[in-house]
C-alpha cells in the first residue's frame, strides 16, 4: 500500500492525516535456524514486504488502534495497558508501549492504523515486524529515537515476557538493521553484525506451504529446552561450555554418549548449522551461488532429520523447488512446523520458477501454495512524516 493510500485509509478511520508512517519489513533467514538462542550465528535478510503503521499523536492518554486486515480494534489508556490481556496481536502493541514506559521512554496517546503486505503466520516474522513498527512510531511521536540494537532487544522482550515465546533476537535484529541488497550475518552472542552482499544474478524465492503455524503453541519452546538440557549434560565433560555454540564436532563425537538420542540430534543440528552459516557467508562473498544452494539443502535435511521441525508439506515444497530449473537449493525458513520455504534461483528463472513450483505443489497437495521473488530491503524506518521526509 502506498503512503497516499495509507493516509487516505487513516483519514477514513480516524479523521484527518497521520503524523507519520513507519515501514517495518518482514524477514527471512537464509541460513542459521534455531541457532540464535544457542549463541550461534544466523544469516537473515530484511524483506521488501512488511508492516505499515500510520500514527497520530492524541492530546489525551488513550491508544486507539485498528488493524483492518484482522478486522480488529483496540482501545486502552496508556496508563492502564494490561499488556498480557486481550488477543495476541494486541499484546504485541500493548507490550511495546508498556516496555517503552518501563525503560523510561514516554508513550503518548495515539491513533494507530496497522496494515501492510506481509503474510501473517507464514514464518516471515510478522510479529517482530509489528513490534518494531509500533515501537518506532510511539518513540517518534514522543520525540525520541531508539538505536537498532535497543529496538531489537525491546521486541525480543515482548516475545519473551509478554507473549511467552522463548525466542532469540535474530528476527528483531534483522528487521531493525537490514540493509538493501545485503544479508546480515549476526553473531547472536555478541550481537555484532556484518553485511554480506547478495551476488548479482540471483533472487530469493519465498514459497508459502499454506500450512499455518502458531509459534507459541508449537514445539519451539520444547526444542529450546532440549538444547539447554544437552548443554548442561555436556558441561560435565567441559565446564567451560557456555552454549551449544561452543561445542565442537569432535567434542560431540567424543562425549555424545552422555546424551539421549534426541538430545544428540538436537545438538548436532545446532553445531553443524553454525558451521553452515560461516560457510554460506564465505560462499556469498566469493559469489559461489552453487555452494550456497547446496548449504541450503543441507540445512533443510538437518532441520528435518535432527531437529524435527519440518512437515510433509514443507518437505514436498523443498523437493519440488530443488527439482525446478534455475534453482540452486531450498530449505524451510523460520521455526518450522509450517510456514515458508526459501529457494535460491537465477534471476532469469525467478518468475517462471515461482509459478511452476506453486502449481506443482497445488497439484500434489491440494493446498493453495503461493510464492514471490524477493530482494533484501532496508530495516525499520520512518517512511513518511508530515511536512518532511525522514528516515530512521
């Protein structure tokens, strides 16, 4: 939706023009899945689809929020936010406002319109996109700014403390700090980031399995607990281990007998996936898209067999994509259990590949699979402000 369309929709909803419009992208993780909460590495990009928030300051202490895509509204006093009450989407918005106030940042009353072109529940971090969009909007209306890392931490706290998902910080960092045309290699221990250019001549396909997933109700928290138990067990052999990131393949081979079969496979995925991120970074830097594609496929096999977060639909979609002309490799992206697959494809084949894969998937599964070719985008920013053009 264009800025003009958003402003017209805001006028119809609230009467008058917004003070600003924030654009917050979704994200896909190219590689490095379930590594963030194990202090590992990840390689996401910010997407060129996302969440739009139009907002206007109010003179009173009321937040009025409407989300047309959800046909939902919320109205709550700023001084009585009750962030753990209400439907899930309202907890993200109220949670951001509550944590801003807790950290000493004022939140004014506001009229807020939430829209955008980011699919919800498809594994593209729609929740993190929303969190960061409203955080930037509230902060700007109050006349202050938040740096990218602090913004990401705020979004993660909403997930962990308000919504109850024990997520890492990778999604929020990618959305806050994304750079157009680049992936972002994140060291999830230090939060250091490094931009990695996407080679010319390739596109990333995002392929929706049409299998919904609800992260808070999935096995995500269970997988995290399994990793924590595996780490604690391995610390008997090496007390200096701080996270599964510190476990080498050699140590796991030597001391894996201490673990149950499930714990061994969970740890093996994390350890090998971390190495795949480092190898993928090197492959992109030298423009070796063939090697990068193979690493995508290897990642999916590990997520399917060792981490057990795939599904028949995701496996089918990966298999179809991998056998489509122009595709170098494919894997599930996000937490798993449903959602989306990504594939690396030559630019010349991108549009045809999307149609071919979606049609074949529909034929085989009967599900309304769809997809699009995407490019790496900039992170959360103020896209339009009344009286001037501003970016954040």
